[in-house]
């Protein structure tokens, strides 16, 4: 069965090569080729999953080595794959949700002249993401990591005729490069410490390395995760990335790419377990980001940017859980999977709304759409209930477990992290209820666009609604399915390990508190957006609201600290280069030129001058000789 692992990556990679190199002759069938190859990868994953279930928990890992990538003395890097319970979870999520988004894109991108190329980029992204999660060493993981960055750049900027899309793609690419530096440094430190890149030897020997070096490696891995998963301080690219087509937002920014950082931290869990300081920083970054994203999501009127803030917040929950160590690793991945269902469904629902509203994204110009788009309303509504943690739905089981695990951390840290997670749940209920009310309830508020066309809301075609329905089923049932008999915990525990911790309060108390804050969040949103009409123009709002509309001034901070700081640093270096470095070089050259000019005057071509020089030199030598004898 291990011979099938490479086919998981090969199928979408073949699709990308065919679609991007096949030319216009494939314009009519390219979308089907891309979708079928994505589905083929999912089928292969399902076959491997079925085979894995038939084995014992400790015998499920498969390895496949294709060839030696860089075989030199003292430096061995292989193209080899590892399929265990953790990577299998990601394989099924990436290929399953990816295939649904391919199907959705058939209808959504129907009238786009470059649809074939779009599907080629989607296949390229799937191949890179699968390479990332299947690699059995950090160097090959890095290759997939960079491939994901490239594919996301191409997809975010797919409509490059829009300056905002081109700028967003460049911004995402540059911010992610900062995180990539962290991963490259971490890999170098691993090699100098362990002499290898492979997961087995590195993670197996982590306990023998010094805590200081492991802390450095952990912090560099965290920097990489912050870039890919849009965590503070490298979160500024995510909102702007909504300029890409909506299927891109669903695939990259809900289910797959932004979860790569969570995978990296959990996969490297042994390193973080041996470096508690780095692990604590992971938890702090997750806690800060979950509040940061939630606050930003409260103030956005653009439906996709509101969901982008939500994504940032929910990934923050996962990073927080990963920072709890063995107490939270399983729940971080569990929430990652359930989030993949309901957030992808929410983004596809947003795309369906835009499809019926002439690509309008301002929720203040929606209202009452449940009458016109019943399937979108129901599927979006189920995703909404799942993300706020409504009892019985997926988010209720996965997010509550993270809150419980945060309290189970114990001590002051546990109380602080648990309280932050609980507050985040309240804000989540508020901003998602706001999105739901402004979009599907109240009176219609849409107006003719600049060209005089008035939207005529209508339900999307089946190619778009069927994936939404499938994802809605996952939003409803996945969490409960995973929780029955601790099924998901037992599935991942052989890879991630698990520690129940010592919770200061019972799970029932945590659940009750979560329900209270959920009701409070919904009630506040209803009082502001349900009981009274939504104004067509956003009110000025409080200082916090105005800051949240500008993403809590993150771009302003980056501009002042990084852009202007970089400009000043560059100017200072240029000044030092001109005055000091070039000054020394040019001064030395000028001095030698002046000296040579003076010496040149002695060579005037007159014999009498040379005779006098010889006579003078001879006189000096005779005088020196006589003086030496006298002494």
C-alpha cells in the first residue's frame, strides 16, 4: 500500500502540468480534468485510510522512499513520504474539501476566460499541500511549504487586472517570506544539532539536545507558523487575500493553507515539549490572535473580510491548543478538521450570495436573502451554528474541548488562557450573528450598481449548492462523530500523545459557561442588528470600532515600523557606505594619486637633474659610512 502514497501527490501535480502546459485546446475540458484528478487523489487517500483502519494503532505508519535528493558525504536528503494518523487526517481533509471546492468552482468560474488556468493553479496548490503533510523530513516539507506559498500567490492574484488583487498577492507572498526565514533557520539548526532532517531521528533525539537550542528551534518554527497561519505578528496579509476568487478563500484561507502552521507545530510537538518557554510563546500567540481576529471580524462590512477575521481567530484557537502541549494537540487537530467543514461552507455560502448579488460584498447592501436563496441560507446557517458552538454541532465539540484543555493547563497560565478562549467564544457568537442577520434577515437594502444594474438575488446552480450541502453535513455531524467514545483522541494519540491535565473546574462547568457567553454574544448582536434596521452607511462608531475597521492598525504599524524603518535603515546604510566605506577607498586612492604626482615631478627628463640626484645620493652614502666607522 505504501506505493500508493506518491500517487496522492502525483495526481494533482499531473493535473497542474497538463492544464498549465496544454494550451487553449483544453479550455473546454480543463475544469473536468482538474476536478477528476483531485477526486482521484481523494479516492487513493480513502483506500489508504481503509487499509490503515485494519491495522493496530502502533502499526499504521507507512513509509515510501522514492530517491535520494541530495546524497553527499555527511548530508543526506531524500524524497521520501510518511503516512501516519496525523498526515492521513490532513490528506483526507485536503483532498476531500479540495474536491468539493473544485466542483463548486465549475459553476462559480463558468464565465471566466481563464478557467482552465485557475483549475491548474488549484491542482498545483493541492499537490504542494499534500507534499507538505506527507514529507518524512523537514527539508522536503520546506519544498512543499514554498510550493504552497507560490500557489497561493498565483490564486490570490488570479484576477491580476484588479490592482487590489495584484497588491494583495504580493503582500501575502512577502509576509510569508518572513515566516519562511524562520523555517529555514530552524532546519539549519536541526541539521547542526542532530545531523539530519528526517522526522524520526530529529524527534527521537530531541530530548538529548540542550533546552536553549530547542527553544531557538521552536521559536523559529513558530515564526514560520505565524506566516502561513496568519498569526500575530504576521497576520496582515489574510484580510487583503480576500481579493482572490471565493473558492480560493474557501480552499486556502479556511481548510488548508492556513492550517499548515498548526500541522508544523503539532508534528514538531516533541521539540516544543522539551522547550517549555517556546511552547508558552505558542500559546500566547494563539490567545492574542484569537482575540485580534475576533475583534476585527466584528467591524467588517465586507462579508469575506468578516469571515477572514473569523478564520484568523479560529486558527488562533488551534495554535493556543497546540501551545498547551500534549493536553491540546489532539483538540487542535480536531478543531482544525471541523473548522475545515464549517468555514469552507461559510466561504462557499458567501460566494453563493455574491454570485446572486452581482459580486456585491457589502453586507449593508444585502438583507432578507433567505427568501431568495433558501439552500444557501440553510447551509450557511448550519455553518454559523457550528462555528458559534451551538450544542450538538461540530464546533460545540471541538472548540469546547480547547477551552477545557486551556483551563486544564493549571495554574495562573491555565486561568488566563481559558478565560481568553471563553471571551473569544462570546465575540465569535456576536460577529457571526451579525453576519447572519445583516445578510439573510431584515428588509432588502440593495441598490443599483454604478452601471445602473439592480441585483436580482437567486439560488446558485447545483454545481455550487451540492458542495455546500455536503460541507453542511460535516458542520453538523463531524464533531459528534469524532467525540463518540473519544474516537478522534484514540486515532491521533499514538502520534501526538495525550495528557488529560488537571482541570480546576469540571467539563460541565466549562460547557455551561460557554453556553452563557454564546447566548450573551447572540443577544447583543440581535439587539444591534436584529431589532432595528441596519443603516445603509456604517455609523462612525467608537474608537475601537474605527480601529477594527482598519484591522486594528496593523498595516499602519507595519508601515511605520517596517516600511519607514526599512527606508531609514537603508538610507543610513547608504550614508555609511558613501562616507565611510567609499570614503576610505576614495581617500586612499586620492592620497596615492597625490603622492605619485609629486614623485613624478622628479622625473623631468634632464640629465643634469639626474646627475645631481646621483651625486647627492652618493654623498649621503659616504657620510653614513663615515658616521658608522666613527661610532
